[in-house]
C-alpha cells in the first residue's frame, strides 16, 4: 500500500486540530494567503466556538452600554443645564412679544366727552423721524434722493443735497406725520430709515399753555400739569405675549379680548375753554392799551375751588416751546408773590366783623392822612379830596379808604388779628395742583405785634405778599360763606366714551374759618362798591356784581418800593350776594396817569362776566 495523497493528509490534520479547539488555518503558506481571510473568520464565515460567541456578545454589550451612558449623559445635560435656555428659544419661536403703542394720556377741558363737547388740550400721536445713510444709497446720487424727498419734506433740493452728501448718518426731519411717512416709504429709496416715535401735540396752542405746560424731547413734563401730573399722564407700558403658528403668524383666536378696543381714560380738567378765550382776549386788549408788563385773569368756582379759567400774558406755544424765553414757562399767577393792595381790604373787614371788633354800622373818622410812628399813611385821593370825614364800614370799602381801614383794624387785638390771618391761609400754600407754588408771606408774629406800622400796612393790603391765585382763593372764603377750599384744576380720570369718572382728584373737606354773617355783610358792601364806588367800571345794568379795586405800589427785589411802578387789580363776585364765580384780574406795571384798578383790571373782569352771562343764559335781576 502506498502513501496517502498530500491533500488527504492535510484534511485529516485540519479535522484533528478543529476537534482539539484550535483554529484551522489555510493549508497554503503565509505568503499565499488570500486578503481578508481572518476578517471573514471573525465575521462568522466559519462556525465560531462558544468562547468566540461570548467574546462577541460582551463586545456588543459594552458598545451598547457606552452608547446608553452617552445618550443618558446628553439627556441630563440638555434637561438640567440647557433646559431653561432651550425653553426660552422655543417660546421665542412659538410666541410673539408685543409692545403696543401706549400714548400719554390726553388732556381735555370740563365739557362732556361722550357728547363730543370737550375741547382737546393735549394729545399724543404717532410720528416718525427720517434718517439718511448716504453709504447705503447704492447707485442713486444724493441729488436724486433730494429731488424725490423735497416735495414731501417741503424743503429746498439744494439744502437736502448738501445734507445727503455727508459720509455719516443724517437726521433729515423729525415729527413726520404717518401720511408723509407712508409716502416716503412708497419711494422705495435705499439708505432712508423711518424711526417710529410719539409726538405730544397741543391743539389749542398758547390758549391754555400756562396750565397744561409742555413735554421735552424725552416726553417728560417740564411745566404746568405735564410736570405736576406726570404720574397720571404717563401710562404704564405692558408687554403682551401672543401665540403664533409655524409660519410666524399670530393666532387670532388667542388674542386677548379688548386688546384692540379698550376703555381709554383721559385727564379731564375743570377749565372752561370758552371762558379761557374770553379772558385772554380781554386781558390782551388792556395790556396793549396800557403797555403793561404782564397780566393774569383767574376765574374760580367759590364753593368747590374749581379753576374755570387761568390766563397769563404773555405766554407761549407749547408745540414750539424751544423758540420762547424760558421765563414764560413759569405761570406767574401761581408762582410769583406780590402785594395785593386794596383787593385785600374785604378780607380784613371780614376778619374784623367775624371777631366782633366792630360792626357793619361802625363809623370811623377819615382825615385823609395819618402818622403811624414816623410813617405817614394817606389815601390815594388825598391830594384831590383831602379828608373824607366820618365813614361807615361800607363807605370805607366803597371809597377804598386806607386811613379808614387802619382805624378799623386798630380795634382788633394784634395777636388775634395775626392768628386770624394764619387761619385763613397766610404763610401757607393754597395746595393747588399746579407746580412751583410758594407759600404766602406774612411778617413774624413778634414784629407784627410790636411794630404798629406793620399792622397798619397790612390793613390796606401791603406789607404782606401772596400770589394772585392765593388772593382769589381767599376771596372764595367770603364768596361761599366762610369756608376754606383748595383751588384745583384737575377733575380726574374719565373714560373717553362714557364720561365715567374713574378717579377723582381728592379734595379736603371745606373748613369754616369765617362766619356766614360776616361774609354776607362783606358781599353786600362789595356790591355797593360796584354800584356806587370805585368799581363802577365793572357794572353791568340789570345784574348784581360785587367787586373791589386795587392799586398797589410794586415792591422791589431788595426791599422798598419801585418808584413809578404799580400793580393794579380788580376782584369780583358774580352774582354779588350768592356768588357762583370769583373773578380776579391783575395788571403788572401799566403805564399812564389813569392806570388804576378801575381803569385797567375792572374792564377785563366785566368782559368775563358778560361772557358768563351769555354762555349760561343768565337773566337780569331787573330790566
């Protein structure tokens, strides 16, 4: 028997090795092994052993475990570390933040909004600022853009071309109306930018500037009610968050009810613009006639303290406040002190009557001139008439006798007199809701009590200082029967469509400071002063008017009095015995020999009363 073939011996050897658990390698030499044979073995082209299977399972399990740990770690990182950030990103994509245009509250006068009778004094409206960026003009030249803009901006092409030739951003125009802004957008010019703003507009211009005031470029009030009522006028801007769909469009079904239609509230004043116009027209006429420095007219409702008109001249246009002297922004009827003169005499008589120092039938002797210590005091007509002789209290007021007033007030205990003045409001502010009011001034108690001339000058309205508004407020005490009220010009916040008062200006309860009997006696005396005395220039036939003139020396800034300078005034109650109106007119530094309260201020008050009669349809008491 011969030897077995080579191939048979090799198969037997491979079979024996496989049975012993060893891998059977190919029979060919290592240099002739085909590529990838080991990989094929690993992939199972040949049947693996149990050990090999366990190894494979462990490797796959390890890979899966590592992957699972990685995924878990990533989830923990996203959930805990990046969760808030990703949530904000999602909300930003799914919801839209809206900042609606919230204008500053409008200001209106006292009349009905629902009936469209109220006059608009201040309002916010959308406006635009036009910026030009010359570097972004593209192929267009500055002259081409200027030619397109000139008709809309109403400016010369040459001027615009010069501005547009700059290399930096240029503000071409401010406070453009929405209509003009739309026309500019329709030009589709590169390099132009319209920035949305809000503009405060005053439709009445200078007619109520001293009351309303103005706002600056930052929309902050700088004078008048715009300053003192900043908190009421500047509404809170609330951000609204609304959902939107995948295309970025707002979901109409999710828009809160009332977003576009809300109950708008406005600031309503006590002003009556009809009286405001009449008072300003009459005041300007007298200021021009007497070439006066300035003047003011105040109309008050004596029972409530409501300011129905408050006019100061000269004034300014709050729409273009930057063109005026800043001194005009101060409402001097509220901020400037002066010595009232004879218009303070009714206040003193009421104090004396209320204290029982004298009666309405009291008589005093008027010699025309007296000496208090080394100081002479005389009547305004002493050189023409000399002594008036014996006068009743009514005649003292009717003739505006300084000497008679000194004698009357000397009957009152000095300390009692001083404390009565304090009780009425001297040395205090009136509390008006307009800004920058100073307290009135009265000499210290010790000086008032120990120096007789101090009391004597106060008796006829000099030696003390107050504002025109404070004087008008004191006269409200006499007009309403002895109650001290606070003057105010703000009525409250009112719903525009329904006239519903949402918030009313809080006012203190009136305080009685004088008796009804004393104030009634003074009202009767003031009626006689108009019918028969110095106030006859304010008389209107068929109507009872109470009034008092005043012509006072003007105090200097460093003490003493300015030679040749005077302040004239007239205060009136209408109707005389049951007043519904207190009217005060003050003229500062009128010129002329006939410049007195009866000639300068009384005609202004008369014109205002005539307007009241016409507007209210008041019938005369007698034909």
